[in-house]
C-alpha cells in the first residue's frame, strides 16, 4: 500500500522532491566553488609572497657577492700591495739603517689606516696587507743584515751547570 492514490500524484510529489534536492545540490555546489576560490586566492597570495622572498634573497646575495666577491683586479691590488710592502719595508729600513724597526711602526700605521678606511674591501685589504708586509720587511732586514752584523744578538745557551 502506497500513500499515493494516483500515478500523477506520485509524479507530482517526485517532481517537487527533485526540485528541492536540485536546489540543495546547487547550494552545496556554490559553497564548494566559493571555498575552492578562497583556497586558490590563498595559494596565489602565498606564491606571490614566496616569489618576493626569493627575489629579496637573490638581490641580497648579489649585493653581498659584489661587495665581497671582487674580481681579478682587486686580487691583483692586494697581491701587489703585499709584495710592494715587503720590498719597501726592507729597502727603506736598509736606507735608514737604524737599529730600531722604524718602518715596522709605519706598517702598523698602515694597518690602522686600512682598518679605519671607509673604502671597499679591496682597498682596505691592500692597506692592511701592505702595512703588515712592510713591518715584516723592516723586521727581516734587521734580523738578516747583509753586512754580517746582527741587530739582534744571538741567543747563547746557559752554562751546563746553571739551572
């Protein structure tokens, strides 16, 4: 026994129920579409921020590389400064020929100037390396004087019985 008296009544009830079900399905579909669009917008915003971060990191890397990396000319400047500092320290100390390493002190001044300079890394490095090798050249001359005399007396061992 069915609650419907005629087939037309059944069809009419079925048609009404189908319209209700179709409306529910349409609302659910619209809700899912809105959620999907919101998630897509969130993903796009995340991708955009990720690209900004990537670009910022790339720019920072390029800036650091150009600041610290240098090229062959800067390396040649530092190497020339090293050789020139050693030679000038040795030759200037020989020209003055004092028992005090005057140009070692001058090299120390160059090291300080390089540390305080407001220039690029290559210029600062050249000043520091040149000053250090100038001090080294001056000291080398004093330790190995070509005329046979020694600025620094040789170390004599203590007598055998003394402690």
